[in-house]
């Protein structure tokens, strides 16, 4: 089967989100992120949200959203189980902004190259979204939206940092059968957040927490979200169903 490139509408819509953010317009769909508490003296960090045709394997299904072709993907990785912070979680490539980084964009590209072997020369940066405070890690994270103009091979560069690097077909992420919520209970109460359970060659991957909140908000903002069961609870590892 010969695949067409992801339809231009997807890139154009992502660019519109960036431009709307830069104009100071309130972004619908990101309400859960805007409700996060501010973090005094937070350290700057950045993540790369990279869309494009990552390989020649399409999603298993068609999405009703006209901008989402079966070969539209987003790049994700699974953190190593041995890490102290968020072990085993699925995440975007990214990390702390270092002194030698010119800005959050430069940091996101550097981290993506170091974590996945990405050839950043083939990446078109579309822009940034509003920084998001993370109380747990005390970071202020800038999401960097980008388009993979010229895909390159990606892989686990450092097994001490990452367990897997993989494509996530957007149409599969949007599949209502793959969506639900995770429930985290602390002494401050119960937190319910969006989650995605997606199949990969190494088994199902649960996308939750910060990464899932960004994807959920972005898909809603783009108008790609399909109706899904917000009462379906997906257990976290170690939780009972």
C-alpha cells in the first residue's frame, strides 16, 4: 500500500494554534492545564511535540477529523524503569533548559536529539504553547510544537534514560476505545486526568499525566477529539482494576 503524506490541513491547524497562543488568545481545550498551581522558583524545561509521517505503517483506523490521515503520528518515548522521576512513563522528548541553550526551543531539540537520535535538521519548529507549571518536579515546561518535514531514524540512545522510542498514530490515540481516565489519590484529594491506552510492538502503552493532558488539550483545541467515555477508569500500574 502506498501512503500519502499527512494532509496539509494538520500542519496548518497546528500552526494556527501556535499563532493564536502568541496573540495571547485564551486556548479552549487547555482548561485543565491552566488550572495547575503556579510553582515559585520553577526551573525552565521544554518538551518537543513532533508530528509528521514517522514511518510507513498507518494507523489501524480512519479518524473522522479531516485533518487526521492514517499516517499522521506523534513521537513519544517510554522513560526507563530505573529513573527516580516518573519511571516507565510515556513522555515527549524533552528536559531542562541548560545554560548553553539559547531558549526553550533549542533545549527541546537538543533533548530530542540526545534521547532519540532525531536529526533536528529535518524538523520545522512551528512555535511554542504557554508554559505549564509542574508542581511535582518544580519545573515550568514550555511545549514546542513541530512538524517532521524530513523524517529520520529514531531509537533509544541511552538505555539508562529511555526504554523505548516509538510512533503513536494520532488516529489511534483519538480512538474512543483507547481513551479513559486515570485516578490518583493523595492526601489532598482525588485527581482524575485523561489517559490513552495505545498498542505498540512492545505491548500496550499507557499515556497519562502531563503528556496525556497536553495531548487531550491539543486535540480538543484542534477539533480532532471524538466522543469518549470519561467515566472509564484505566488503572495505573500497581492499581487494581
